[in-house]
C-alpha cells in the first residue's frame, strides 16, 4: 500500500473517531482523543487505552495502524540503506575486478598504473563506507586541484575493461587543454562510474566522454551514450532519491551524484535523451 493511501486511511480513521466522540461518548473520551492526537504528533506510540469500550477499541486500533506503518517504514529504510551501500560498493568493486583480471592476462598493459588505480579506488571505497557508518548524507568533499585529463584517464582505466566485456566502446576526448577543477577525486569517480554503469544498463554500445569550457568559462564534462532513452514522463524524477524503474535498481546513483555535485557547488544535468543519444552534463562552476 502506498504512503499516501496509508495516510488517507489513517486520517479517515481519526476523523471517524472524532465524529464518534461527538455523538456517542462522554467528555472524558474526547480528552482521550486529544491525548492520542498529541502523542501521535510527537511520534509516541507507547500508550494503550485499557478498558474495552467502543471508543477505546477504536483509538487502540488507530494506534496500531501507526505502529505497523512505522515498522514498515523502518524496515523499508534499512532495506534502502543496504541497497545504497551495496550499489556503491559494487560500482567500485566490479571495475576493480575487471581491471585485475585484465592485468593478469594482458602483458601489454601498464601493471604499475593499473595497481595504482586499484589501490586508489580501494581507498575511495573505504572512505565511502566510513562516511555512511553514521548514516549521514554525502560526506563533505576533500577538494584539491585535479587535472581533468588525469581524472578521465583514471575513469577510463577503471571502466574500459568492464565496458569491453559488455561489448561497449568507451572513449574520452578533451576539447580544451589543461582543464583544472577543484574537486574530491574519489567522489568524482563515483559520479562518472554511475553514469557509465547507467549507460551500459541502458543498452548502449558506445559511451563518449568529452571535456570542454562552456560559454560561461565553466568546465563541463559530458557523458554521451546511444542506449535506450529516458522516457519523457520520468525525466523529472531521475534525480529523486530511491526513484527507479529498474527491477533491482536502488534509485540512488543519480541522486547521490547530484548531491555530490551540490557539495562541489556544481551541477549535473540531463541535456538530451532521445532515440539518437542521451547526454548528461557534469558542470564545475
């Protein structure tokens, strides 16, 4: 049952109880309704009316509705939290596993650079898990000067093997030279890993990343893919936390990415999504 339907049921029950007090019960029962309303408003459910009168049964039933609904909400919240954690951990671990496998098989790969990427990504994962230990929101970024080309080189190194396994071509092209941003590199990796993963899940066989300056001299990094477009009716919802259209989705990737960009005083936008291409723009102001 949806949240709004639950709220409607509860409100109808409360109104019915109040109406009943006007016509069927003593003034003392009206005080009970008032007490119950105050308690529910404060989130306090540790009360129960003991005698077996009709009004007490009705009030206890309303309390029970709130109690059961709170239990459902709490269980759902824990479930969402674990899904968030699992989602972000897998987003980091899967490319690491692919890169490790590629390093062990391809003698032409730069083993030292690959190991450095694995080490850095592992540390970023540890930081992410630690930031969620207290169930807080996105941690404050540790910002430093980052060359965009170097960041994208790391993104490519971490994701290219995984993309290739899925038959996806992943490329990067810098349209402006020596772009510099002030950012938390680990959090930026989460943002771009999410965009790449979403593109692959949308059935893309080509993902192009470009960096440039926009008309306001802001650094803008675009991630373009030719996968299935986002339906028009869902465009306004894609950054809403826990909103997802995937059977096993968490609805956290894009909302987390937006929160990260807000912390960086930047933005992430959907610029285009149609049959030809989908373009996300990550903007550093």
